[in-house]
C-alpha cells in the first residue's frame, strides 16, 4: 500500500476497497496482525485471561474459510481450463 508514496495512500486504499480480492487480502493481513499482536502480549504476560488464547486459532480458521470462498479475478471458464490441463 505504501509503494505509491504516502501522499497516494488514500487513493490506494479506495482502490483496494473496491476490489473484492484485495479486500480479502487486507482482511487476512489484519487478522494475522491482530493475532500476532495478541500472541506477543500473551508471551509478555500482559494478557492473563485464557480467552485470549483463542484469538490465534480463530484468526487462522477465519482465514481458512476466506480461502475456501476466495474471490478470483479470472472468469470461471478460464479457471476450468487451467484446472483441466
């Protein structure tokens, strides 16, 4: 998102939100960031509740489901040709 420069971050974010595939990538990155942050806080003993231990598995499960319903740019006919080769 930053490779176009900080002054273009708004337009890059708007473009990203219009594209379903890029939205899924952004959501996956956000889930991994949150789960990783919680894991660091757990290991640093900043979070003590046992419920926080479910964040990492929940994030990975959600990402797995997102891959099952993954939005592709290619048309279904094109994907069928690729699969049958």
